[in-house]
C-alpha cells in the first residue's frame, strides 16, 4: 500500500509498504478515508517525538472504516466508522494514519454514528479527548467551572462541546468579535473578548459568579497574567500551550500567596483518563455518544492526495483550518 513515511528529521517520503493483514490482538485494521494534519504530526516530522509506527508511517489522526478486528476486540467495532488518535495506546503493531490502511489498538478510536459525514472528523479525537480528560482531572481536584483561553480554536470549540454536554460552567476567551460570533453560533453563553477595555473587570465578575476556578490555558503570556489577578480565590492555572509567549508571563507573588493561586502543566498523557486503560475505555465510550456534536468537527481547509504531501505540509490557514489527506477522488 502507499504510505507517507518518516525518513529523517524534517523529511518524509511516499513509500510502498506492507498492507496490515490479520489484525493483531486488541487491534483494528482500518481502511482510511481521511487524515488531518495536526500539530503532533509536525512534532514527529521534526524529530521532537519518536514515530513509534511500523515502517515509520506518519499520521496520528484520521477517520476510516474498520475492516478487521483482532482477538479481544468487541464485535461492536466490526464494520464501524471510527475517528482515531493513535497516540493514546502505542504498540509495536501500530501503523500510522497517513496510509491507505492503518492498524491501531482499539483504544485509539471512537465509534462514529452511522449518519454523520465521517470526513468531518478526520482530526477530531485529539482535540476531543483533551477537554474530556481536563474535565475529569479538575473535578477530581475540586473545581466546578472553567476559564478557557483557547477561544474558537479546535480545542476551544471542543472544550465548549464538553462543557455543554456535561453542564459545566465555562468562560471562553476570544481575540475578537468574529471569534465571539462563531462561539455564539455553537451555543456558548459566556464569551469575553480579550481586547475589550473592560475585559479584566468582566472576567473578575463573571468568574466569581460562576466559580470558574480552573483555567485551561493554551496561550500563556500577557493574557494569563491578567487572568491570574482576576480569577477567584484558590484558582488553578493549567498550562497547555504558549501561543502568546512573545510577551512575558508576569504573576505577582501576592496573587499566589494571598489568593491561593496554583500553576501547573497539563497534557493528555499526564492524566489518569489516558494513563488508566479502564478509564480510557470509559472515556472513548462516553465520547462516542456525543462526538456528532458540531463542536467536535474538524475544520477542513484544503484536501490533498497522499502524493501531494509536500503541498499539504506547507499549507497554512489563518483561521485554523487543517490540511487533510483524502483517500477518494475529489470532485
């Protein structure tokens, strides 16, 4: 079969590799339909993360149809369409998703409803498992409301979907009016624009009103400095990314000591949801029940064939749309 494979740092090639056959124990063989390019893919290509895939096949995300299940996999998976994120359970038999067929442990997948356009979920699971795992962690740590700096990004929209599904108070912070408009169309209720002159006063009032003491931060920098001094007492800032790291993070000692502020890192792979196999299976089953919400769809910018991998990897969008490999003829 054809597959895009890691060759060396910053170099991939289109190769012919062996098609996976006779699904291994607890594994799925999936005929891939579409595979989005996510940040994690670039981390593999640049050498920051190890490939951990047979034949060095690239691709961590995608959607496809299960054509074979291995021993130990429930019959409910047979013949189903699934959204996948291969990094949740890595095995020696893993075959990446930038290929005609993939082989993955079944705990890398969410079963999709029969009535959805599956190609709209080609990069969804990575963004969906993140807010789900975050919610489970903060609830265990005593928080009941969230401030999210990820705005109307894929992760920000997924956070909104999770909070709506589980009735969790959420304050979404966006950069501009267009971002607010997009989140309102997804039924967001509490949206603040960072550039608003009254942003800090609005944040202080609303976060205390909703007891939003868990801050999911994908930005860092100046914004989180403002949040630190205007969030409720005993808040925790969970640092997930640093998109705003061009400006320094300034948090006064008084904010930490007097307000009981805690700052810690957050990542999928550090959470009990992902590390505990039983909890991961529960999470994926839970997500299968809500994955058809519009909040979890992948924003597709442009589609490419596998042979167009150079163009796909160089594709850029200012609105957060993804490049997607399609395994069918385009009209």
